């Protein structure tokens, strides 16, 4: 990525309606996956070292509740800031700790109830707000970069549950439902950002329902689409060094 690109707050590259469609479908798929877990699944470890399935699900619930209500968003942010550490780590800790007493059934019920409101809350964010720079910077590929609120709202807030859905599927053996119409669009956005960040030509071939082909020059690389995305955020085994945030 050039220095000029890195200096500008990163916007969403997705059309607004596409972003909101992806958000709605992803929340629905998370609800379905959580609903299908067996009682013994909730204590299984995940690829996030400090979280078992229950903790990961309560984080996802907390993020959805944050998206659904401005009051809840401000409350969670203040609670995280009061801890005085790295904001995103403190925020996720608050989400998990506050919901630690919920039963699996309560987590599923609350997620199903809040998911439509989370989409509505994200959809209500006006264009002039989405274009604003987020407070602070994010560390990606060894450098600090700025994001717009639109990139957070339209992109990251959907990539995050998608990646955690893959974590939950891997941890529990539950199927991860994948379609070209949903996951393929999300992966395409990730790939295009990866190409921009990579800055060198490659021919990328991703397999599976969310896969496809990108690039016409350079060395050929082939991976499973989900494994490719997992590698970009430090999971999985694919030998990829360039990060893309989720």
C-alpha cells in the first residue's frame, strides 16, 4: 500500500445496500449456527486462546447489541475506556464478562432478538457520519492506519461475525453454510483489499462455494476461500504474511 493510501482514512468499498444485505444474512447465519449447537459444544476451546465457544458467542452478542443501540454503544465504550488498556481488547472483555452468566439458550434467544435491530441500527448511520474518521488508528501490517466510520460499520462489523462463525464451526464441527451470493461477495471484498495491501501481482484461486479467481499476472496461489481469510487475520495455516482486518 502506498503512503498516500495509508494516510487517508480507509472507506468501505462495498455498495451501501450490498453491505447491509451482507450484514442481515450474516446475523441470520450466526443465529442458525448458535441455535444448532449441542450443550457440550459451549465449553469447547476456539482458536482465540482466551475464549471458549460460550465466550466467543457472548462477544458476538455484545457487538450486536452495541450495533443495535446508540445508548448501549456509548455505555460499552465508556466501560472499556475506563479500563485504560487497548480499547478493542477492553471492549471485548467487557462484552464477555457482562454476559458470562447467560445460559446458552439465553445467548441464542438474545442474539436472535437483537440481530434485526443491529441491522437497523447500522443502516441508520447517515452518509456524512460514515465518511468521518474513526477516533484513533488501527495497527495493520506493522503500521498505524486510519479508518472511516463507514469502513467499521459497513465492513468490519460484518467480517467480525463471519470470521467468528468460522471459528465456531471449526471448534464444534458444525457446518459453516457458504454460498456465492453471500460469502462469495464478502470474500471478494476481502481479496480486493488484500491485493491493494499486497502491492504486487499474483494470480489467486480460491476454492469452495465462496471462492473464485482474481489476477492475471504473477505467481499462482491457491487456497480454500475460508482458510485464505483465516490466514489474513492470523488464523489458519496458509503461508500468507499480508494482513487484512476482520
